C-alpha cells in the first residue's frame, strides 16, 4: 500500500482547488485505516495528518485511544507526535485521560531532558484537578533539576496547575520563592518566575510585598525588557499598598523613560507610573510636575510617529488617565489630539473623543464641535452593496494557484474607494452623543453662544443616522421602549427641549427651531426624519408648551396633524395629541380680533380638520391615546357648536367671540410654568398609605385589552374633504430651504473643499446653506448701524449711515479711492504739531448678554443641589461605561485562587470553608452575649441611682445663683450670709403601692465659712 506523508497531503490539497472537500474526506478515510494498523511508524504518520486536518475543523476526538498508543512509543519522534495529538485533541472530559496518568508520571521521571519536557508542556492543556493531584509529587522535584529549561517549564506548568488545583501553591511556593531569591539562577528561569508572580500578584498583592527588594533589584539590574515590563506591572499593583515604593521607584522609572528606545517598555513605564499613583503621591511637587511633563512629552512623541496606529492608541489611553490629575498638561497637546480625531482608524477616533470631552473649555468648545460637525456632514453611510462586496483595504490575497508557483502574497489596496470618508452609524451616534455631552456639561457652563448651539442642534437632527429600529416602529402595537433608546435623534430633541426650558432668553429661538424642523419634515421628501423618529416627541412638546413663540402657528398645527395621521408610535401620539389643542387654543384665543364671517369660517374649518384627525384615534390600542383623543374631540365638538351658534359681526352689530374659544379652552392650558425637575426628586415623594401598585385596576383588564387588539383600524377614505383640508400650505418660513435645492446646488458647485485645520474652518463647512444664510442675515441686521463693520462681498450694495452722509454732502460722484493718503511719522517727535498728543480712545468691549440658566428643581431641603447628570435627559448618565471583569486567557475559572493565602503553615490538607462559617456564627453569638451583659449592667446602674435618690429620668442641673454680698450689721462688722442646708428626701417607688425607698446618705461638700472682718482691723493674709 502506498503511504502518503504529511507533505503529500498538503501538496494534494493545494492541487485540488475547488474540490478540497472531497479530497479531505478521502484523506480522512485513509487516515482511519492507517491509524488502526500495527505499524507504529504508519500510525504516527496518520496521526500527524489528522492533527493537520484537525486545524481545518475536522474532529479527531474519535482517535484519542490511538493517540495514547503513539504517546507510549519508546521512540522519541513517535512519542512527540503522540503528545502533539494529545494537545490538539484531549479535553478535560476525554475518557482515556485516566489511562494516561501513569504514562505521564513515567515520562516526567525520565532521565532524558527531551523526553521529560514532553509531558511537562502537555499538562497545561489537559490538566484536571484529579490529574494535578496525581502528578504534583512528580513535578516538584523538577524545580531543582540541573537543566534550566526543565526548571523554567516546570514553573509555568505549576502555575497552570494552581489555577485548577490551588493546593498546588502550598508545597510549590517555597521552592519557587527559593529559585527567585537565588542570584545565580538562570535568567530564563527568573523571567518565568516573574511572570508567574505577576499573574498571581493582582489577585493577592499583600502576599508578594516581602519580595519587593528582590523585584526592585531585578528591575534595576536586569537587561530584559519583557521582564522589566512584567515587574513594572507588578509594582503598579504593590505601590498602593506600600506608599514608600513610589519614592523608591521614581528614579529608575524616570531613567528608563529617558533612555529606552523600546516603545513597549516606554509605554509600560508611563502606565505603571499612572496606575501606581506615583504622579499624585509624590511629596515633592517639583518632582511630580517634572515626571508628569516628561510622560506627556514622550506620549506626544508616540502620537507623532507616522504609520503606527498602535502607538497612537496606547498613547491616547495613557492621556485619558493623565488628564484626571494633570489636565492642563494634556490641554497643551490639543493640536496632536485633534489630529487623531480625523484618523482613519475608528478606535483611535473613539479614544481621542474620550480625551477631548475631558479637556473641553469655553475657549475651544466651538472649534472642537465644529471639527466633529464637519466629520458628520462630509461623511457617508455604508450601503448594502458596499457592505457585501466592498473589499477590505490592505487585504492580503493569495496569488499562487498551484504548488508549482511560488506561494507569494500581494497586498492589493482598495483603489475604488470613494474620496468621502466612510463612517459607521455607531461612530456617528457616538460623535453626536459626545457633542451633546460637551455642550451640556457643567450646566451649559462652557457655552458662550446659545444661538450657535441651536443651529448646531438643527444640523445634528439633519445629520443623525436613521434609527436601527425604524421598521419595528411602523406597527403602533409594537413595544417601542427598547427601540427608542437606539434613536440618537431623540437625545438631540431632548437637548433642544432642555435649552428651551432652562434658558428663558433663548426660548423663542429654540421654539422656532423646533417649528422649522417639523415644517421642513412635511415639505421636504428627502428629509431623514420620519413619523417614527424619536426627535419628534420633544419637538412637539416644545411647540405645544410655548405656542406664543411660534412664527407660523397654522403651519405648525398642519404639520402636527399630518404626523398624527401617519403610523407613529404610541409614545409620540400622546404628545402630539397634547400639543395640537394647545396650538389651536393659541390661534383662537385672540379676543381682540373681531368675530367676522371670515374668522368664523376659518375657525370652524380648523376645528373640523382637528376633529377629523382625532376621531380615528379614539379606537387606538393604547388607552392613553384613546383617552386624549376622545377628550379633545368632544371638547372641540362643543366649541364647534358654540361657534356655529354665534352670529358673525356685521357692519351694524358687533358680536363677541364665543367664550369657549377665548377663555374656556385656553384656561385649560394656562397656569404655572413647567420647570426642569431633577431625577432624584421623585425618590423624595412619600408613598401614600394603602396604595398597592401591584394590584390590577380591573380584574378583567387582560380580556379587555385583548379585545381591543383584535379591532381593525381602517384607514380614512381619501375623499375630497381629506385632500382639501390636509393639503400642505404653499408658504413656509424663509429660514428653511428645501434639501432638494441644497443638494442641487452642491451637485452643480462640485465637491466641497476639505478643511484641513479646525482653526481655519468656518461655520459654512459644517452647517447647511439655509442655516448659514439665516445667521448671515441676522448678523447684517445686528451690525447695520455699526460704521466699523465690513459687510461681505455679496452685500456691497447696502448703505451704511456713514456712507449715506458722504453721499449726501459730496454727491454721487464721490470717489473714496481718489482721496490721497498722507504718510505719518508715528515714531518721530515732529508728528505732534500742537505740542500735545491727542487723547487715546480706549476700546470699549461690547457687553455680552447675560444668560441665566435655571437649575433642576428637587424636593426636600436636606438634599444637595443635583448635578447636571441627574437631570431627566442627562447624557453623561447614558455614556457611563459598564465595568467588565477580567477573564483569563486560558479560559479557566480561577476566581477562588484569590482566596488562597500563601502565608499558611501547610498543616491543613485543604481549604476549610465550613470553619469560616463556624467562626462567623461564634462571633455573632459572642456579640449577642456582649449586648446582653451591657443591658444587665445598664439596668443595675439604674437601680443604684434609684436607691440614691436620683430619679430615673435623671437630675436637673440648676444654674448657680450668685451669692449675696455681705451685709453690715451697723456695728462696723460685715456679716456673711449663711445658706441653709436642705436634706434630700428619700425616693419612694409608687409603682406597686409600696414604699421601697431607702434614703441614701448624701454627703454635702464642705464650704469655707466667711469670717467677720472688722472695718478698722486690717485683713490678715
């Protein structure tokens, strides 16, 4: 039979391109037949081929017994193949593993180092608690083997055994510690011990503090960079436990940072200084500032390295940690950090965003936000075709078709990529969230221009990516609470609502911004907003809460009516139905307008449109939507009857507007102004007694809801009434230009020029043309009377007051350019003809409008002022990262290793968890006994005080009265007044009706008697 080697298998697999599956199946059949033979060479070759095919995903667990046979071969080459097959195929639940225990113990005690190495390097992959207990006694003597390679492999294997069987550390740790303290030990063995100590150190760092002197010596004297990295990580764990280590470690770490050319060691030194708290624990402020400046400068150099994104990433991670203690040093590196925001690597952009949020201030807020806005505006989303067909840039594609050709690989970059950057929607959502977080931080303390912020919010609504759950929202019956959290546009709308509520000075601008977004959504078919967008809910709340600030109430009401008729979620319909009657009340409540026939007809038609919209919602599955639709529909029907019954005014008779329109309906929505309420205020509201929130309102509620869900909501007929009254008005606010026109202008004008610096970019680079045009018009209107304002080139035809005066006095032929210019010698003294210099004009800075931002309201005087992240629409609370626990790379549950102490004397055979429980029970029993004795002593003390006449409630300490001055008896002598002593009465216990009193004898304090002193006799001292 022709024997096929591993090389023949690989060669045949490469020659059967397109038919690999069939060839592999035939090879597996051949291997099954070969491995069952008696020839050990043929069996080893078949096992080697099975190991190769196992790496392609073909299971070879069926050959575990044959693997054991090859492992027992006396030939080293065959034994090595058997141990390789065991590493690839054996698992802790493999049945033949019990049969391999004796073989492993035999090979561990072999005299040949190469044979002894095979079971030592195999055990970490197949170890189980029972197997660890069996081979531990044979592994420990290998720690003193004469060959350093055996000692090194044994140390690493013992660590793997300790993860599965913690009792391994009890006999093994003293020997490992002895190897570490040996200065003549081989460097490779010492490095292996340091790796093991580092892995165990983060679990129980207290056990390794005695090793600090030896570890410090290795850090200073060793030239191994990888061992130095491990030692620095270990010292970062030990430094918080021993603060004196920080001062000891500072000189060697500083020397390594200054001299090492290895970037990995440089970063680990900086990271160890940060994590160990050396930056903040330095007693000398000068040394702390010096090392912080050195770390920041080195990290800046790592970011400036071209072509290495890994260094940029780790440098940004370190910057994010340094900014907590030295933010001013990190803020000085703003230029390189801002360059990382435009990096093609999304992970680097995210880390730069984390850093930018921490270093934002009132001076750089607008520039940072402007740069992020340009990213969103100039980017494009990934299409479905690109997601399926677009190759990865820089992907390595094999170019060899057969074994005869050289197995070369060519890097084929993607040349067909678009010039526009491709950003995923998750990154866009993160950028928008960071923009909102930066602008709203510190209760809008960094904002200096709220008008600019409103325009930014409008642009963010347009650039926000579509919600990933939009399709799920088409059905109003679906639950949208989990999907709405994915819609970032809702956060933008909430932020606009916060500004409208808290900042009264900008409320009109915010309300009109919400109005413009709602109207543009109806007239612009290419708008990204749909009826299911989360931004519509807070926008509708704004226009409904502040209808007096609207520019066109009729257009806004029409937009809300159209949204309410579209398939919108229940949460949105609730707010729309509340806003519609508020805007209607604002339109119809003007009692100064006469009740003309035109007004009567328009009001009646407007109410008919609203009722026509609300009536289908009376059968909506959501109960709150039903309730609001029915209430407002019936109310408007009454108003329609009152309007029809009230005659219109004529030339002779003037009729009043119905009071139901001017007073009754508006009074429903007029009252105290709503303010922002802190989230913590709800916890201070006491729960009413007898209220059970778990008790159902109606026992038959489930059946009622099921019956409602089966109801079929028919679409309203598209009759002439619908087409006439729901037709969009032709006039719209001038601040909104259709997106179609904007897109057409961009198409004709060509691609926009990229802004290379965030300091040179203007608002035109990240705001839409209609927003820029409105801001320019407002700026021209604001500065029209300023003679020093230079108007842009497009508005040169405007005339300033100064220009009008010159034109009026000199005629239309005045040429300002023809006026000669005299050169003045400002440096010489001859320029001052009059002998005195003219008074200097001081530049008066224009006073900025003072913006007052309302704080969140809360209940209870004892609570502190809520932070900004406690508000209802806080963004900082949404961005909090969840802590993730560490998981071992070996995929082994080693959590209980942290409970194992290395300081035990080794007398115990196993960890006694029941003893700890017994000790806790005894401690609780002892505490109860102490409490009982304390109460008995307290009662005994009370009985003693009662016996001495002290009442149970205690004695009243009276204020001492001043002693009376001595009186003169008329004979020239002064007689001191003596106080009478009062005896204390015995205390009588009347609780049982018997006198149980024993009068206590109270000794009075001795007082010095005042002697009578004659007036003529001198007083003796």
